[in-house]
C-alpha cells in the first residue's frame, strides 16, 4: 500500500506525491519511480511492490495535469524537469538521504525528463534506468512537429489527443483493459509540451556526453510509439563508465506493463544493485573538459560545409555594410558583442535603428536565441539574488554584495534602489564600464552602491579588501574564458574572502546551439573571433566544490543555454 502527500513543484505548484514504505529491512536507499506520459503514479503500485525492491523506500508523483492532479497541464517541457528537481529535494528531506542514495526508474516521457535533469543540473545520484525513453516520438504524419509549431503561434494552448492505444503498449490483455478503464488516464497533451519535449530531447541526446551517472537503457524491440535508434544514439554518447543497453525482444512500448515485465524488472534490479555497490566516486572532470576542448577547437579551426560558409559570409556582409543602421549591432562592433555595454543593450530589449530597415535588423538581432537566454539569465540572477538578500535580512544580518566583474551592472543599480540598507560594491576591469556605472549612481542619487576598477582574475586584488561581502556574484564572466587556470584565480580569491555560510551566486553556459555561427560572424571585446568553450554543470560545480562551496539551487532557461547557481561556503 502507498500513502499520498503533497509537495511544491516549480512556481509553488502543489503536486501529489506517493510513497511506498519498505516491506523488509530498510537498506537506507530510495527508488524514485516516474510514470510515463498520460498516466499517473497510482499505476506504479505493482512495480513499487516488486519483490527485489522490498528493502527500499519508493517515491513517485503525478505530473502536473496528470492523474489526481487535475490542475493546468504543463505547456513548457522544462517545467517538468524543474518539478523533478524539486521532487528530488523533497525526497531527500522526507527520507533523510543524500543524492548518492537515490536511484531513478523513468518510463517513456519521464525518461526524457530524467535525462534532461541529469544533463542540465550535473548532480550525481546512484544511477538511472531509462525505460523506452521517448527521445523521438513517432508522429507518423510528415512535418507534424513543424505543423504543430506553426499552429501554436495561432493557438498557444492547443491540445492534441494521443493516438496511442493500449494494444500498442502491451501484449498483456489485462493490462490493456486496466489502461482502457482507468478514469485517471489523461488522453490529451498540450501541443507546446510535445514540441518543447522533442526540441529538448534532441539537445540532450546530442550532448549526452556530459552525463556521467550510471545509466541503464531498456529499449523495446517492437516500439510503435518512440524511436529505438534515438535511444541508441543517447546511449552511445554517454560518458558514464557504467552503462548498459538492453534490447527487449518482442516488447511493446509499455515495458513495465508487458507480459514478460519480470525480465525488465530484473534488469533494473540487477543494475540498481550494481550502481549502489559502487563505493568509489569516479572523477570525470578531465574527460568532460577534453570533450568541450575538442568541440571548441572544431568551431575555431575546423572546416565548414558550403552552406555554412555561404550563410556566415552573408551575415558578415550585412553586419559590415548595414550594421551601422542597427543600434545593437553598432554597439557590438564598437565594444565587442561580449562586452558589458552590449549586455546592457540586450537587457533593454528595445529595437532601435536609423530607419525602418535598421530597426528591423535590430529586432532580428535582439531575438536571437542566445540573447533570449541572456535576458532570462538576468531574471534568474535577480530572483536568486533577492532570495539570498531576503534570507539574510530575516536573520537580521547586514547584507554586503560584491560583483567581481559586473560591468555597468544596471541590475545592481535596481537592487540598490530597492534595498537601501544593502551595501553593494561592483568591480570591473574595463574603465568604460566603471564610468557608466558611476553615471548610473549619480543619475539615481544612490549612496549604497559604488564602483571600482579591479582585475577579477588577479588573486592579489582580493587581498586586504576593506569591503567584507557575504554575497558574491560572478555573472557572465567565466563564460568568456576558455582556460580553467584563469578562472581558478577568481574562484580562489572569492573563496578566501567569504566566510562559512556566506552565499555565492554564479552563472554558467553549458550549451549553445549557435557556437559556430557566433565564432564565424561576431567579434569579442578584444576584436577577435568570439569562440566559446562550454562548461558542463558537472565541470563548473566541481571547480566550486573543490574550492569549498556546496550547491544549493540552480535555475536554467527553457533552451538550456544559461544557468544561475546559488552555493554556500562550507
């Protein structure tokens, strides 16, 4: 028997959680079992009670809009990933376990949710079993995804009915009847959830080399719902030393409800026991750095296909010949497209130009996927910073904020206006950014924020600081440097000035779909090709963990490009 309770998902959405207690001696381990799309946690009862799972506590929950949770469904796939992150935190607290004590079994759509969480959050659990993960759904209608994306522009909350019948999920007649007669099955799905799921799955499969957790992939041979080939691509790309791919002959998509489901459950049980038995943590840091380094070098020095050569040449021509008509492109050409001045313009998000064509160019420029991510990063950073400020104020602690390379830091000007009792120091290497910041101070007549010129990557610049911060922000700066030796100086400097319990907020760029385009079209503040090396969350978290920080929370945009992480000094 299971018991139900509630937990708070993303944006404080109350969701139904389910718990199955151990029925034999508790081994201090937890299994999280996630239902497939359209279904709900109550259908997992038989799986949770599988004999080999008796020593574990088991947890599950109903996705928003599923099962007993009859609220508004999820329109953005990444919200399901955010819900999972908060559910894992809930389970840790309820079961009083660590991440290393948790194993996840995820079926179909939940396999994509789990894979995305592993990729984007970079946290280490004991392992996962991905059961017929829905990385690519067989839509059968040509250009269905593109058609849905077009329809969503007219009707953003469009719903579509699933074509999947129980007879293509399982050979088991009783299970077919259970499915057909279950009033809690949700046959509809928001079209936007499907489209964003497929986009996210494509990103995660392509970049699965950043996943290091022990992973079992169970693939149904006769799967009429999702693509087996995409599951194989995902598996092949994994970096984990411990991984296993099993093709289940004659199985349909609903693997855990099939006639011979014991075969699948035994594979899961055996792999889970092996995962929990791994006592020595493997350090994948160098491997993941090497992968990103190769990726960067291909972008910087590798060959281009003829279509990309032509496309990038046209873009450079327009920027050189007509860029002066666009205010944003003009700023980028003058100061660098990675400069603080450029970022301030991106944040404003107001298209301006010398004529109609220039304004159109500016609007197109501002709508680039990377700039959209930058603006969301700013929102996430402000939310994270306000959370940290409010926490300290509740403890009656004086708040001192340092941004080690903030540029003009217009966002901190706004914070200084909102929190007059908070002292803020903004540092930056470029004199133009310091001057611009001081102009803001005069414009708004502020006395609680100041600017000074300093090199964030010079360890000596942190010595003998009169200003004693208890919140440090590192935003948008590490992304500009490829070598970890350089950013390590800043990490060590920040670690030296913070006390135990103090807060660090930092950003990262684990993914970007336009690396080659940026490198071949745009210039940085040094008037060189703007070539970036991505850092996985695993990598950036390790660098800070090694310097004495513990990750508390992470926020990410819907495209998975930029993250904002809150950590504490331990």
